[in-house]
C-alpha cells in the first residue's frame, strides 16, 4: 500500500488577527527603507550558515509596542532567506519585501537576541497601498501566506486561513485595536 501526502514547504500554526495580536509584542505600520543581507551561523553546527534579510523599517504608526519602539524610529526586522548575487536562499512561505513599500507588521521579539521577527511567518505581514479607484488605503496579506500549510492550534489538523487576503486599512487597524491589551 502506498500513501501520497501533499508536500508543503512550511507548516505553521494558523493565526488570525486575534492570535497575531496576542502573540506579537509590537504591531507597526511603516515603510521598508532598506533591505540588507547577512550570513548567520546556525548554532550547534559546524560551518553551516543561512542567509537572512535584515529589513530597516521606518515606523509611521505604533499599534502595539514592545521594548522602545516609537513613531519615527527605524527598526531592524530579520527575515529568513534572501539573495546575494547568484546565491538565492528561499524559505517557502516566507514574506516578501521591496524597498520603499509601506507595510503593517506583527512583530515578535526574540528573547535570546532581542531581534524582531515577523509573527506567524508571512501571516503577520500586510502590504499597505492606496486603492486607485476608491482612494482608500488597503492592506494585502503577504501573498506567501496563502502557500503556508496552516495547522489548528487545538486540533493539530490542517485548516484554511479565515483572514481575508486584503482589507481596508482602517478596518484592519480597528480590528487590531479590539485585541490590544493596554
């Protein structure tokens, strides 16, 4: 007997807005001002390194804060994977970024290093754009969030995301504020 299972690149816990808010120490709206790359050694291995993108984000609005994040600050956010020359290290389901783009990010602070990473992998990244027809700002969840294999936190079974792929930014901000504990 042979079993065939679908192959997914990345399996993560499903996080809708309430879970993203609860698991994030910071939620910010800002602009990607620079993308740097760095190699990092993997602990407990011999000479194994991974490529990371270090995003410089200028904070325009703070919806939830950890550490000392304030409007106007430029913070660093680490994302696994990147490209330097011909070397391209892709992590399936990782969020994508381009310079000079506005984003809304749910962030976690790593306790061992104090570095910021995106909560819920690409589930925690939204691109902010102005709708050319309505003039309203809208937030699009990162396209790679749709390629993740999402697992329910209680049952361990695969589930679909209930977060819409895009939402009016003001509506998203109001949804986030409902779950932020002041």
